[in-house]
């Protein structure tokens, strides 16, 4: 997946947020799901930041507490603090996209020096493929969740 393809996935996520989610629906937890739409948005942000920018140890572009809110294995029912607004999450997603697009072609050919838990990832280009897949997978889940949430509300 090229940056162009990743940008397509990220733009689809941003457009979905803009067109279909509001502060009320963002936190509805439909019965079949253990997370909310807001959690999925924050989760995509945190995983990409962790994998590409080594959050939280080497990146301070997003608040450190986001790891506790949106990291793998977390869920809104365990939150002890208020979650960020959709506008804040969207701002961080757009900023992250811009930072990602500032990497040069050499970066994407560079070998990853850490273990990636999904698939065969050797270079940062391979990692971008995995992250783009992860992002679109969560977008698909969000679309299904929204159908259930809208049916319940």
C-alpha cells in the first residue's frame, strides 16, 4: 500500500466521522459490541502513532493518556476519565496523516527494528500496508456498529 492508498483509507475515515458520527452516537455501545465508535477512532490513531512514531516513548504528538483509553485491549467501560471530543480526535488524525506524508521514500524502504504483532512486516512500507488494512478493518466495524446504534436509538 502506498501513501496514496493509505491517504484514501484515512480520508474515508475522516469523511465517515464528518458525515455520520456526532458526540451523542460516538459513545453508544450497542449490545453486540464491546467498544464504541469513539473508541475505534481513537484506537486507529493510537496504533498508527505507536507503530510509526513509537508512541508514547518517542512521540508526544498525542496525549499520553490516549494509550490507556484506546490501546489494544482497552474498552470504554474501563475508562476513569473523560474521553476526548470527536473534533480533537479528528485534529490528531489529520495531523498524523500530514506527518506520515512527510516521510520520504527512503523511510518506507527502511527495515522495521521492532516486532510487529501482525503478519510479515519487514519495512516501514510493509508496516504502512498493515496499518492501512487495520484502519479499513476498523472503519468497516464502525459502519456496522453505526447501523446497530441507529437501529437502537
